[in-house]
C-alpha cells in the first residue's frame, strides 16, 4: 500500500535492524490498492491490502495462494514447503500428499493414480499429515 | 478479474523500493523464476 518513501523509512528505521542490510527483495508501492484489487486482496472499506500471498511459477502461473485478514501473520515454513513440493512435482510429476516434506513419501504421477486407487493407505498414513 | 490457481497471474507495472533505490517493476520480468508476491496492510505492521 505504502509509498516508496514509507518503504525507505521502514527499511532504515526498523527492517535493517532485524535483517542485516534490510530485506533484499523489492517492496512495491501499491498506491490506491490497484495491484491488490487485481489480486482480490484490497479491502476498500479499510483502504488496505489484506495479507495475501501468491506463489507464481516460472511460466507465470499462480500455483498457490493464501489470504488472511490483518490480525494474523503468515507461516514462512509453509510457503517454503509448498515451493519445494511444486518444484518436486514439476521435475518428477509425482504428487505430494497432505503434510508432505522433502524426503517423505510421494504418490505416483496422476496417470498411475487410478490403477492405485484403494492402495494409497499402503503408502500414506494420517500421521504423515502433520 | 480475480486470481485463480492454475491460471496466469495478472501482470502489472509499479514503482518499487529495492536496494536503496526506486525502480519500476513489471511482474513479467520474473518469468523463468519462481516468485512470491506478498501483500500486507501497511509498513510498520507485522507481515
């Protein structure tokens, strides 16, 4: 939402004290919530962008998104898990069941899934979801 | 228009603050890389 001037002050006054050199990625000025509107995360009553997060792949396709109201912050570990899962899928076409973490069991590519219907329980157990 | 998973992300051009300088950013410049686009209500709030 904020201007480049506000981003600069926030970097200098606060963020650079949390992360050496400040945060390394571009901070976009979404004045008037134009980009937020484009992505469906602009609250026109409060005049702010809510906490939206979009994971976009190298072809420009939105693979995942998460939108929260302002009081609760996001979980960085979950974004990284999703990124690793999509990268693994794009490389192998394997499917990542609930709670998948790198190194944990995957399911075979979609084309083989039908022949395995009824056998997922042999690979995946509910405790792997957590 | 709203965003849907599995569909192309809407592109935009905007001013950004990066490495101490103002610059123009176009979402399409990030083709070929994974990209995370994050919105938050305001500077000086938790993210």
